[in-house]
C-alpha cells in the first residue's frame, strides 16, 4: 500500500477516535468543572491535550492491529 493511503487511513481513524472521545467525555467533564471554570482556556486546553494524546495512542494501536492482521502493509 502506498504511503499516501496509509496516511489517509490514519487520519480517518484519528478523526473518528477523537470524535468518539469528545462525544463520550464532554458532558461529564463540563459537569465536573462547572460552566464557569470550563470557559477558562486552561481547562479546555488540558482537556483537548489529553484528547489528542489518547486519540493518537488508540490510532497507533489500531494501525498496528491492522498491520498484524495483514489488512495494511507498511
């Protein structure tokens, strides 16, 4: 498989995982911090930083899982 397709697949997986993470966690996180504290940039920055780290890790795991099952070759 060409490198371009692998990058496209990785970007799609990353986007899907990030969206699912956001959808599942935004409600409880906002409720925990409260609306007033959530509007501060610091709270949201840490949330999105964690979301990106977790999504990157899950994307890497899924790519290597796809590689191990011979769905992707890289």
